[in-house]
């Protein structure tokens, strides 16, 4: 069985894009908790797949051959998606905990990942580890797949001999960060979608429907009501200048993106987005949750406070928050406590600062940061729900106003004509 498991491993080197020579197998297996896991891997035969699954502390329940021999990349556009990263991190922790050597863990996980880009990265990491580099140094060569937070924590885990524990913490951290990001995206997606629909409906009504009504009204003759005349004039204007409006809109979008891409422009944008009613409140709470959770994970993993704050600042996601964290780091390096400079930034709520101060005084700051992060995760949920409940009726009024206003304007002449007939 050991030989079969060895035969199942694929061993391309460096950036070589070796084509799979062995068939692909779809598998289902149970972990130690009895949960069903599914995936696919390249192997010589069914026994090889089962052997590798057992090495991964999984009990095979179903192994079937997959037709073809071609794997679709798991990440959109050939990138390394967060789902692939979380799966790798969790499985790596399980295999390390079971006592498998680091190189063998990388070889097994690289061979079974569905993401072609990530597979290539893992084989490169494995090659560098085999040549004598530390795991953290090998990961640092691939910043698009493994950010600084990831590599710093891995380095701390290697030094402390708790790499399996660190990898579990990392997987949880990535999952929570993605969940937080999806909440904000969800809150913004709804109004943007409704506004987009409103614009499309307006353009269709003005460009395609209004001219039909205009021709009919002209055949009947008479003076058109003011609302109808306004809609018809808007239709004429859009037909005549719509192309220029489209070009102008595209120019505005490109200009805004260029402004935000500029460091100074991004700083101004991030500063004022925090002051924006409703949305600013949500973004501030997300920033607090991200800051406290990331800092808590790094401190509990043994990363020095100054190194941890530097990483947290780089992953803040907002330049204003980033500057505040760097300011705090500078003051701590001068001998101050963390609470005082945090309060001076005017970014973090006083309750958060006071709780951090208590945690610092009692020597349990990592636990306190975790509690704050959990609390603000719930606060983000509440804030997003409140924002959505406020936006929904407003969006419905806009969409209803566009369609309803058009219908009234178009039917007013018909009512006038009908009244003249009687």
C-alpha cells in the first residue's frame, strides 16, 4: 500500500507544466469526526488513491475514475482563491498533527489540489524546503498566494514548534476575514444592483418606448401635457447625446479609479469614506473587527507586538486606519502602552481601547482582542442588516418612481383625448 501511495504522487519541478500522465479519480472519505470529504486526485490506480487518503487520516468510502484527465483550475482566472488556501491550511495542520514530515505533506497536498496555479506554487515551495530553506521563507517567495500575515505566523509556528496549531488558527482567521468581507459586499451589492436596473429601465423606456407613444400622440394632434413633453424631450436628448453621456460616464469611472490608485488619492478617499453616513459606520466596525482579530491571533502565536502591529497595519484595508496603527506602533516603540496612542488616533471607539487596556494590564490581551473581534463581528451583522433595511424602501421608491412617472406621463394625453371625445 505504501508503494501505491508513492505512485500516486506527482512530482513536477519548478515552473514546469508537466501534463498529468495518470488518470484522475473522484473520491469520498470520512475524517476522524465522521464528516464526509470529497475531492479528486491523480493516481495510477484505485489502491494508490486509497493509500494516500489513509495517509491523510481519512477513511475512503468511494473512489471512482474520472473521464478525461484534465483538471480545471479551482481559482477564477488561474489565481489562488481563498477557499483553496483554507482547505490547504486545514489539511496541512491535520497531516502535521498526525506526524507526517513537512515535505511529504506539501507533496500530497500539491498533488490533490484542483487549482493549477496553487499546485505549481506548492511544488515550488516543496522544492525550496527540500533545498534547505525554512517553510516560512519558501512561502515568502509567493506573496500573491501567501500574504505577510500568513508567512509571519508560519515563521512564529516554526520557531515555537507549534506549526500545526498555527495553521489551524490561520485557516480560522482567513475564513472569518472572508466572511466579514462578504457581509460588506452583500450590503453594497443590493443598492448597486437596484440602481443599475433603474438606469437600464429608464434607458429602455426613453429610447425605445417613448418614440412609439410620441408618434401616436402626434397623429392625434393637440397640445401634450407638461409631464409628457418633458419625457419626450428627455428621450430626444438621450438619443442625440447618449453616446457622449456614456463616454463621459466611462471617463468619470476611469478618473475615480486612477484617483484611488494614487497613494494620496487613496488616503483622501479612505479618510472621507469613514465619515460617510451609514456606510462609514459599517466600514469602521469592520476595521475594528479585522484589527482586533488579526492582532489577537498574532500575539497568541508568539509574534512580538511591534512586528504584529506592522503586519496588522499592512492588512488594515484602509489608509486612515493604517496610519493610526503605525502611529500606535511608533509610540509603543518609545515605551508607551498600546491603549494611549490608540485613543489618540480617534479611530477606535473608547470601549475598545478600554478593553484592550484591561487586557494589557492583566496579561490577557490576546483573549480580550478575540472577545472584541467576536463582539464587532455581531455588530457588523447588525449594522449591515440595518443598512439594508434603510436602503430597500429607498431603492423601491426610486425604481417605482421611474416606472410610475413614465406611465403617468404617457397616459395623460390618452385621458385628455378620451375626455375630448366625450
